[in-house]
């Protein structure tokens, strides 16, 4: 039962660190375009056709 005195503050600190990292990533634009990379792979921007395989 004495261990819980140490575990609760550690859990609160780790949760706070995770929350701070999440808000930092929001502020720095990490979640601005979640669908861009998924749709970008569908479009071929090359002007010349690919060489045929032998």
C-alpha cells in the first residue's frame, strides 16, 4: 500500500507530460493535413511515362 504513494504522482506526471506533448504538437501544426499524404500517393505528377520492364 505504500507503493501507491509513489505510483500516483508518477502517473500524474507522465500523463501531464503526454498532454503537454500533445498540445505542443497541435501548436506546431503536426495535425494540419492528415489526409494529404494519403491522397498525394494516388496522383502521378510525372510528365514522362515510366520505362517498360524487361
